[in-house]
């Protein structure tokens, strides 16, 4: 697979197409960040991508936590209503 012009050999227990799709997404993110920032150093662009993905991960965890709390509240209400 290729990420941002670098070729990697990776094995997976999952679907190789899924891994290739992830590689394309990462490559696109790196290209977008490099274009938007004007940074040409691959390591710096990769670091920005890591920060971007970590931020996205944190936001998604927050959203999931909110959804989980809302679901728990709904389940509790449903349980009370059924009694």
C-alpha cells in the first residue's frame, strides 16, 4: 500500500481493502494538510495529521459518551414506565 508517496508492506487479519481504504484516507489527509499549511517536511505533516486525528478521536469519544448517557436515560425511563 502507499501512503503519501511511501510504499509499505502491511499484513492484516481483516479485509485488505479496508486497510487500503484507510491508507487512502490518511494519504489524502496528509496531502490536504501539506497543501493548506505549506509545510513540505513529511514528518511535520505527519505530526499535524496525528494531532488532527487525536482531536477527532477525542471529539467522537465525547459524542459517544453523550449518546451513551442519553440512551441510558431513555432505558431508565422505559424501565420505570414498564413497572
